[in-house]
C-alpha cells in the first residue's frame, strides 16, 4: 500500500443497533405517481440526507407543486422507502412566505405566535416608571446617552456615554436594557424565552425571542423615553482605573445608525454634547482595541452581505457586501469590555454557577491549509498561539495584491472552533481564544439572547439588587440550559444562512447572466472553491461532470494547486465567472456559474454555488 493510500485511511464501523429514532416532521414536495388514480406516491424531503418517503393520499393533484409536511410512521425491513403520512400543506413552492416557513421548520426555529399564557405576564399598558422603582435605581437621565445600531434596528439593547470628570479622567457608561426586570424566573414568559434561546434574524423578518412589546418597546432604548437599565460605570485615564455595576434609569438622547454616528465624529462643524461623547468613545475604543490586539486577540474577516429590498414587492433589488465603519468597532470594543467585566464579577461571586462563554483553541491540524496557502505566496503564518497568529497575519501583506490579507483572514476564520456557553462549575477551561481573554460571557444583548438574561440575574444577586432562586445555583440545570442555548444558537445561524441563500436566488432570478471577479479559496482534487467578494458568495467549480469525459487532473496538496489539462490553479488566484440561477428543480434551486477566465480547453466548466459557508446576513449580528 502506498504512503498516500495510508494517509487516506480512516477508522470505520457499522451500525449494530438503533437506540432511539430521531424522526421528525419533514418539509418537501410530492413526486406524483405516473400510475393513473394511484393513491401511493413518493415524497422528496428538502433535506437531501433523508430518503424519499412513501405516503398514501387522494390529494395528489392538489399537492403537486406545493411544499408539504410529512411524518414517518415506520420503515419495513423489506421496503426501499419508509412509510409516512401527509400532515400539512405549507403553500406554493417558490413563494417567499412558504420558503421562509420551510427554512424555519427545517432548522427547528420556534416561530409560532406567543400564547396568551405567555402574553399574560407582560406589563399592562400604558406602562410607566413608578416611585417605588426609583428608590432602587440610580437616576441617570441627565447623562448624554445615545445608542448606535444598524439601520432599521428596533430591538436596541445597548447605549453608551462618555464625559470628562476632571484630572484628565474620562467616565464611560455602558448601558444595557434590564430585560430581567420584566422576565421573572419560572413563569410562562421565562419558559418560552429559554425555549427559543435567541432571536433569529432573517433577511426580511425577525423571529423574536421575547414578545414585541418588550423587544421593540419597553426594553428597547428608543430616544427620549425613560428605560430601566444596567450600567457598567468605568473610570478611565490611560487604563481602566475602576469599574462599578448598578441598576439605573436612563433617557437616551439619540438613536443613531453607524453611518450617522460616523458622520458626527468626522464632522468639522458639529460640537454638541452627543458628538463630543461619540468622539471620546471612539478615541478610547481605539486604545482598547490596540491593547486587546497587543495581548493576542485575533482580527478575522467574514463576508457579510446586505440586501436592499423593493419597497412594494419586498424582492431584493441589490446585493452587496457590508461596509464596516469605525463606529462598528467602537461599539464592539465597549461591548467586549462590558462582557469581560461582568464575566469576572459573576465568577468571583458564583465560581460554581457562572454562565460563561469560551472559544477553544483549534487543533494544529486545522491550520494546515492556511499555512500552506500562505507559503505558496512566500508568507509565513505562525500558529503556536493566538498572539503569534495575530502578529503573522498583520505582517502578511502584498503591495501588489491588497486583498490577499483579507483572504488570509477569511481562511483563518474557517480554521476556528465554535464558541460555546458553559457552566463554570462543570468545566475548568474558560479561555476565549479569539479574544485572548481568560474569561468571557454574554451580557450586552438580553433582548435577543437568553444567556444574557441569566447573566443579568447572576449580576443582580452579586450587586445585591435581587435575590437568587434554586435553578440559578444548580450547575447541572445550568449545564443543560447551556446545551440548549448552544443548539439554538447554531440552528439560528443555519437558518440565517439559508435565508441569505434564498434571497440571493431571488436577486439573481431577474438578472440573467452576471459576470464577476472571484478568488480561489481552496483547491480540491477535482475542484476549486471560489469567493466572489462583491456578493460575499462562495462557489465550488467541479472539473468532473457526469456523462462527460474527465479532463486530466493533477492535484498537489503541498503547494496547494490543481492542474486541469494545461491550466494550473493556485489558492488566492483571481478568476472570472458568469453567475446565473438554475431553477430547473424548484425544490432545490441553485446558482450556477461558468468559468470565463482563465479558459480551460476544450471544456466549458459549470460551477455549482454552495451557501454552506455564507457567514451571516446583514440583518443578524455576529457572535463571538
């Protein structure tokens, strides 16, 4: 056996028994039998991993061309297909509402309307702050507080302020909505929130974790209204001198977009209190970021896309990668500061029961493709530690190829492990690799993440603002909750990517053939994976096609490169492709591309676009 064959060996096994069936209702389409008046038909699930299911129905004519739900009843030993039954008709295939319903169901996203039992625990309207509440909170309504968010954001859960307080010192306040005031432990509203785990941001809609009265009204930090808050009060000179936590009441003076905040910071004529506060925050954020990076924090890249919708049809009319401004980084730095500060506080108070978030270091083998790709461009990437990786990425520049550094950071992102929630009493590795922080949690987005609500409750007990309850100090129950939150977070990401994929198909549906530049991210034994920067899309160009002669292929895993006939492709090479929508299979529509440059003779090569690695739509927020 050759050494190459030995390298490809993998452990194998066989199924010896099934402990529990993981069957669920499946979305898909009916493949109507060709036999006239037949009652038995095959159902093709949307999930390609699931086999076709045989069902009996007299509604075949009505259900043809519809998206339907089918449940499995059993799988006879002598049958090629499992048996099932029709459950529900979701609507016409290709319809936006229908396809959105399908992707939510397929990714197990709870999205039903909130029940009356849940809604009964909401505050009665009209709602206002009471004198009793004022006794237990600091009144900070005089401060120049403002929020900075994406355009159209209504679930605003964080705001900031910065002011000089003498002796060259600056006071910074990170203000976070006190959602835990409205969601009390153990009631129906709390149980529904933990079940959902997270808000899911699709391209055209948002699936809230909490009812809209809270998410877009009473907890949202809209301008010129009083709101209950947590404040992290930080005194900064050249470094952080003191941090204090308190429950408070604020009145936001402005709800700004990132672009509006950036415009104020850059303006030569604006010098009002809000603008001065923003400039102070931006200056401090740069200092905090430099300190983080000096400690070994990673700065990675991931293409994020934004759709512009037609105001009447709500179809996507433009698709472009999201442009980040200084103000994006400004807000991020203070959210990180708050999360790290709260993580340490709750761990000091509850060493066995703190809900934390960690990011494991990747195994060395994960970096193989990155190191080899960089080496092919005469660059060295060191992966001994996060700091070594960060420093080598900073040095990996090419004067003749400015986009190379971005491609390397995108590739580095693919090497990373998934960050997860955990209970401090059930683990001893707290380190967050990407942030180079010994401890971390999520505190700053309680409207959209249930983990933050638990952290709020822990902090309230730690500062004497609330009392504990049994489940909060049960590490086994917290560990189970973390397991659910990690699952919900993962499925939300998958649903968001599926939404981006569907809306990308809608966008290209009327565009015909579009010609764009692309860069090679990976080379395989029979394919290249390309990234189209303009649209943030990835596609796999296959050089072997069914029923067609196979071209001569030579793969070099060390360079890495792939030679097809007389044309050699390397990682990071620039190519040109034509993009078009293939809707011949209505259930599994896909993007197709044709390699335009360089030309490979004598074939015209088709490419199939895969959305499995699209990171996140612009309507969602990146999680760390």
